C-alpha cells in the first residue's frame, strides 16, 4: 500500500494550512475490537489468561486522542474554524445514549438485587469480599458517572459501586472538555508550537506517574488520575498532528517503521498475556511504554505501514466487534461481576451475554443516535475543495 501524496503547506487561494484529511479505515474498528476483547478477557480471566488485558484501555486512549485531534484539525482546515458546540453534540450522540441505557438498566438491577453478595463482589475478588450494595451507594455511582468525575471518586474510596470500569469514560470526557480549546487556541496563535506543547504535556504526565510511585502514593492515584493517564491521549494527539502535516509520508515505507510497528504490536500482545494489574511495572514507567507502543500502532495503521496488519484488523468479525466495542466495554464488567463465581466456565455465557447486550444497545439506541451525527458534522466551504485528497489508508475521526 503506497502512501498518499503529501499535501502542500498552504492553499494559495485561502492562505490556510493544508492537512491530511481522514477517510474510513476498518482497521481502526478492528483495533477497537481487539482492545475490548483484551479487556473482556481480563475481566473474565478464562484459564487465568489475559492477566494484562487492562492494556486495552491504553489502546483506546491513544486511538481516541488521535481521532479526536485529527477531526478538529480537519474541520479547521476545511472551514477555517471549529464549532465546539457541534463537536460536543457529536460526542454526546456517540457516547451518551449507550451510557444512559446501561446506567438505567444497572440501577434498576441494583435496586432489586443489590442485597446479594454476588451482585457486588467484582472480578478479582472472592464472593463475599464486598458487602451488599446500599441503594445510596448505587445512586452515588450513577451520579458520579453522569458528572464524569468517577475516576476521582474512585481514588482512595473503597465503598464504590461495582461499575468501576466507568473511570476511563470520565477521563476521556475530561479530555474532550479541555483539549479542543487548548488545541485550537495554540494552533491559531502559533501552529508550530502545538507539537512542542503536546510533547511537554506528555512528558509531564509520564513524570507524574513516576513521582507518585517513588513517593509511595497508592489507592489507585496513578491508575485513575486524569493527569497521570492523559499521556496516552496526548501521544495519540501528537501522532495526529504529525500525520495531519504529512510527516509520516517519508517514514511509512521504511524498514524502520515496519520494525517499530511490529515491535510495538508484539510488546502489547506480550503485556496482555503476562503482566498482571498488581505489577509495579505500570507505575514505574510501564504506562509510558505501553502508551508509546499504542501510539506507534495507531501511527502505523494510519500511515499504512503494514498492509498485512491492516487486512487482519479489517476482518468483518473483528470490525463488527469494534463497532460495538463501546457497549461491550460498558456491559462486560458487570456481567463478569455476576458470573465470575462460576470461574472459567462462566466465560462462554459471559462472552455471549456481553456481545448480546452490545448488539441490543447498538440496535436500540446507538445506531439511531449515530444517524443524527451528520446533522452536526463539519460544513466545508466551497474553497475547501482544493484540500488534499482523502487517503484510503485512514479511518473516521467521528
């Protein structure tokens, strides 16, 4: 697969910076699918496998940072401006319907079944480890999720409801609130400074993990903190800026790029299989290595470094899982909570139930909400027709 021609730096008629536009690539859906399957396996632990499946969240973060940043840069290049209101409406249509369906269903179940130990003893702990779920605890968890602050509520608190996986949604939403404003402000004032600023913020996030680890701070501070986990999103954003300006065009065909891509993919696979969530590796530089590997994989798929990997991730079954990965992520954790007393035997019905609920969510709310996103898409001006052509090697940012 050859890389698309590099765009010129500016449109001479408009005086705007030219950027690489983003088309659809099913391989990114496939990457989502593989990431959510790793998380699902981590929660169910069939035969004790996938001890490091938590790494799937880091892959999600890196991909989200890349796609969101590219969407913003594309809209700015096509229209000369970005509507933050439309951006947040599109994000809400993508994320909120499935989340509300999940929260409403789970809250009803909590009110009816919360008194049973099996309902609230989450994966990784024996049945009876927790306590019956008090109604006020369940309601507090839903409120924290809707307010997008669950990750900070989880730090140091042990009486949280068994929907702890929503911490990652809170971090993404907090990123969506801050990053677009910062990106657009700096890009308009000093476009070349944005890369340096993103790099400095990434280093600061990584350093925060190390400082907290050396200080012996526990209670999930590094794991749940927005400041410490932002490095994955920022690395994805850094890749987006490099990609949009065509800086990967000469890099992608090189053997070095293929070796980096292959090494990153193998590293992610090994960590998924071998590194459990109690390892100090994560806090002592592990998060940074994982996030860097995730960003390299995203960059490789965007640039068409490996046609074989792109074909593998574009398999219809993996793409199907990827398109429903958000709902799978929402549902698999609570289903694993309810079934994990069965041990490995609970994996098959748990997998079936997670996929089934995701498909139901897709049909009931997600597909309908996504059909409305086009009404709030970017509105290119006539002069934007001179923008560089879409590459067949990339995927949608929406």
